C-alpha cells in the first residue's frame, strides 16, 4: 500500500524536482518493499502447514536476501541463558561450528550480546558491528567478515536474536531496521506456534479425560457388573462345587453306615446341606449380573416399569415420552436407571396416587421429569442419609454423563425429580 502511494508521489512531481523526488521515492520504496517482503514471509507461516524448522530455513534465506547477506541465523535463548542456533540457519555448511555454539549470556551482563538480546542495542561502524564480529569469531565462526543482529522478541519476552553475516557492501541502518522488524514479527510466530502446541497438548489431555469419563460412565451404566460377576463366579465355582462334593461324600458314607440311627442322622445332615445349597443358589440368582436391561424401545421399558408400579402399588401412571429411538446405550441405561430409582422411591416412600413422567429431547440431550403427588420430604435432610444412596446415585449418574439432576420437594407438596443428560458422551 505504502509503495503505491509513494510511487504516485514520484509521478506527480514537477520535472525540475522530479529526479530528486524520484530518487527519494526509490530510497523510500526499498525499505517498504523489504519490510513487506519480510512481513509476507513471516505471515505466510500462519496459514501454512509448514514445520517450524522449514519456516526458519525459509525466513533465514529471505532475510539474507533482503539484507544482501551471505548467511543468516536465528539464535534462541534457552532456559539457562544460553544462545543456541535455531535449526536450519541459512548459508552455513552442515559441518559449520554454528550448529554447536553455546553462547552463555550473563544475567546482568553489559556485553554486546546481552545489550543486543535484552535492550536491542547494537553499535554499527563501517558496515558491521565490530563487537559482535569479535564474539562470533571467538566462538568458532572464524570466517565472519561482517555481521549485525537484532533482538528476537515476543512482547516483553526475549526469545533470542536474529543475525545476518557477510554483507557484500557493508550493512546499513536500513538493514538493521529490517532485521529488527523481522525479530519482532518472528516473535509473533513463535508465540503463535507455542500456543498452537499448548492447544495440541490440552486437546490430547482433554481427550484422555473424556475417554476415562466414558469408561467410568459405561461401568456405572452397567451397574457395577464387574464386582457382581466376580462374586457370582466365586460363589458358583468355589462354594457350590465344594458343597456338591460334600453331598456326594455324604452319600458314600451313608452307603457304608452301620446302624439305623447313623442313617437317620446322615439324612438330616443331607437335608441341611440341601437347604444351604438352595439358599446359595438363590443368592447366586440375585447377584448374577442381570444383562443390562436395554430394551430396543426405551419408551416401552418406561411404560412397563410404570405398569408394574400401578399393579403393585395402585399408583396411576401418566407418561409423555418424546425421545429419539437411537440413543447411545450408556445414555439409555442412565435414563432408565434414574427413572427406576425415582419410581422405586415413590413406591417406597411417597404414598402417592398419581405419577407423571415426561421425557423429551432438548438442548442436545434428554430431559426427564418425574412428578408425584405424594407426601413430599425435606430434600436437604434426605440427600445424605448414611446407607441411603438412591438420590445421590441419580445425581452422580447424570453429572458424570455431563448433565444435571434436581430434586424439588416439600412435605405435603409431592416431589419432582428432574434430570438432563447430553446425547453424546
Ligand atoms: N418421592 C419421594 N417421596 C417422599 N420421600 C422421598 C421420595 N424420594 C425420596 N424420599 C425420601 O428421601 C430419602 C432418601 O432417598 P434415597 O433414594 O436416597 O434413599 P432410600 O430410597 O431410602 O434408599 P436407597 O438407597 O435404597 O435408595 C428416602 O429415605 C425418603 O425419606
Ligand atoms: Mg431410593
């Protein structure tokens, strides 16, 4: 934009002053073009998929060309105050000492490098910075003929320095100006890159946390099946088999029994063992993990549950269900478990005559409200009664799925249990 305006100025100038104006315009044009080229090189990174080393290789080549230098490098300040070259500097051989140089900066040092990095100060004399040249040569870059450098900054932060080496005609203040601008804009890219990396790490951590939550949720949705399964198999494989073995042994002893009295006693023992076995088998039926009752039709399952409540407790049910058929199984399980708990509570505690269940898809999830016209209760007193976990479990299930659960009740005013769970876990 600047270039266009300046060219216009040169064109409309009168002939007498024309030549001088044109020279001025050209001089002005050059740094503006240079600045534009440098900015374009930096900003092109922001929408490319380029890796950082490639970006620095390209940017180093660009600034070397813009400042008529043979070589260019970015030097990064490490956490221990050491300057190390950023990979892929321009114009250096693969075996150049540049790759291994470690320039240690003093914290309050007032040497040339410290002044450069921390204050962006550099003394330019006869097309170079003699103090800087001396430092490069001392560090191993013995063939440096001229050099200048500018601070590489990101806001208040000092990222390092950007340096160019070996100018054809000596470096100028204009070259230094371009370099300073590159130092500041490269700082922006650095910050951008760092926040991109940070974002990437956060996304990975978030995904891990989500996976853990999904796992936990599936366990909760299946009702602690794992613990029940272990208990049931121990009962079946150990206790019941030992008992069957004991009964067979008893049978043999009975066959060998000498007296009628012994036979009567052994029959009594056999009868007792049978009773033990029966009771253990009943226990086994109770603790065996019920296959998670996930009917293909959640609405049907809710209606069935309400119907059995009507038959058992004489409570009149009403249902208004408008939920999609294809809910994820874990969400179906939570919805069904929470409704079941609310209904069980009504049967056990409410002395209600009517129950209303409303289920609908809202806000990307399922909202369910269960209302009864029963006795009601003081919620604050009942949610954390030791050994009574129904209400707490309802709330935890909903929250773990990323939803919420509210219980509203007052003595004499019935109860409303309401929860919402998102459709995607
Ligand atoms: N719909 C309701 N009407 C009246 N009282 C209720 C209702 N729901 C819950 N309550 C009261 O809140 C208490 C806590 O309920 P919660 O479901 O947490 O435990 P619980 O039903 O007693 O035992 P469980 O742990 O088997 O669920 C109940 O004991 C009851 O006093
Ligand atoms: Mg309960």
